[in-house]
C-alpha cells in the first residue's frame, strides 16, 4: 500500500502570524494563507479562485514567522495535511489544516531573494513536537470567517 501526505503551497498571508507557547514551552504559530488559481472559461473569460488555508508551524520556525512575516507576506510552505476535530456548542466540527515542515519567506518582488526556514521535522523518525490538544484552540477563530482583505 502506497501512502503519501505532502503539500506545497505558495501564497500570501491573510493576517499576521498568531504565536503562542504550549505547556511544554514550544512555540506554535497559526498562519492564514491565501492561494490563488487563475483559469480561463470555455468562453475565454479569465477567472480567479482563491483558497484560504490554515497552516500550523512549530518551534523556532514559528517564532521566526512572527518576527519576519506580516499580513500580505508571500511564502512557500511545504507540509502535510492533518485532520482535526473538536466539539463546539454540542456540535462536532472538523477541519483540515497544513502542518508545516518548512516555510520559505519569499521576496515581494524586490531583489532581496528568499530565506527558507525548516521546522527540523524528520518524517523517518517523527521527532516533531507532539500535538497538544490544549494548544489548539476550539477550532478556527472567528477571524477565520472574515474576509482577510
């Protein structure tokens, strides 16, 4: 049986990174990422579709994201998909989010280049910070429902 869970996304942050420390002291950041797709209809009309994706970043990379990234910053994220569920007001909720393995800070069209930050996650040995259920809020914040621009 073949298994692969890998995602590459390039887009812009929809808000400033939200960073907090869990009980073990590890930093965790939540990023909102907007990824655009452009296509043409059969009539030749150019269309744009935007996906809004929640990204979770752990450790020193989370701290670097808070220090160097702001709303609108372009990034390239490599990660894996994770399904998370919780209960809110008696109803079961689910979401799929990206757990970042690396985050590359992209330039905003200047000659500055880019910088890649890796979480140090090793898929072979899975020594990443374990998910602390108390570290993850009761689902997406109310701000996730707002249009970010």
